[in-house]
């Protein structure tokens, strides 16, 4: 049983609480919305002038699991400062939300259902919603691009593209992966479903891949494998490799990369991809 009445549709905005924000040009909110009968929470960052002129929207799909990799206010405020309404779901079971996340399985619906919720906001201009997926959030973003309507350009940043490779490379994550996803031999389909490089032919959105060559959490080979899969499938993609950078970029380099990412998103959205 879930706590929401079955009559409440997915993607319904349930609560919007304004939070203090250090940036005068951005308003910050804690959002609660419905996803598969669960109350799920996230941060919403809105440019100050969005009430006068609606802005394009982007959903930021965080990485990690539970407290690890939780959404950072500074990052989404920085994104909103580039003229986008930014929503970052925490995923189910986090920060007071209901349910349990499962690393790109059922919790992907928390991204799917965020799309119509964001599109219905008065501050958001009509049209597709762009997605930025960081680390395992790339799986969430790419699954949305695979399965959902209303998805615009997709950015894969330090992203996982093959969960089977993650299991082999990240010995420290194997216990969690076996508990949450399953054993890669017994539950191989669950790993394939979380591996965008294995179904890149099903992606219609343009993809921008961002990765550092010294990433110690998600090896650069994930980016190369995804790029090769998209290339072979004849898909539209761009790849930006940052020499010597790790999983999370230092602040200065991060801002430079964000400039490039949002310039690409603006160009793609204006050109209708």
C-alpha cells in the first residue's frame, strides 16, 4: 500500500516550499510530487525573471544512492543562473520521500514523472525538457530518453553506460549492486536494462557526453563505449573529454564545462534538436 490515493495522477505537484537562497537571481524550492503512488521530493531552482518570461527546463538526474551523491544546491543554482528552470529529484526514499530507490530500476519513474510535473510549471516554456544525468544518473536520463515522451536533448556527464562493467570495475560497489540490482549472472537482464550503451539504437534525442580522462569512479571507457554505440547506430551525439579530470570536476573547470553544456542545450532546443 502507498500513502497517496490512487486518484492522484503521476507527475502531480503536491507541495512547493520556498527555501532560502544565497543567489538573488535564483529562487529555490523544495518540491513534493507523485510518482507511482509515492511522495517523492526534489529541489527546484528558478531564474528570478522566469515569472515574466518562461524559461526552458532541465531535469538534473543525480548520481550515487541514498546520501551518497545527494543533490547539491550550489550546482543546480549555478545551472539556473544560465537561464533554465532546473529540477533535481532526490529519487524515492530520500530526504523524507517515500519508497526505496533501486539504482535505475523502478526509481526511473521518478524522472519519468518529473517531466510532466515540470512542463506544467508556469515558469517553464512549452516544449521538451532537457535532461542531464550525472554518474548513475546518466542511466536514469537515458532510460527516460528511451521510454518517455517530452524528452529533449540529453547530457551524459561522468556517466555509467554499462552496469556490467561497473560491477567488474567497482569492487567496492558489488555488495550494494547484488542487493539492489541482483547478481550479474543470475539477473543479467536487470544489468542490461541499466546499460545505455547496450541499447543506444533506441535513443532518439541528441546526446552530449562529458567525461574526465582520470575518472576513478566511472572509467572513461564508459564514455567511449557509449559514443561508439551511438556512432554505430547512426545517432546524433557530441563528446567532450576533459584531460586529467576526475569524476567530479574542480569548481573552475566545472563552470567551464557547464557553460559548454548549456550552450549546446540552448542551440539544440532552439533548433528543435
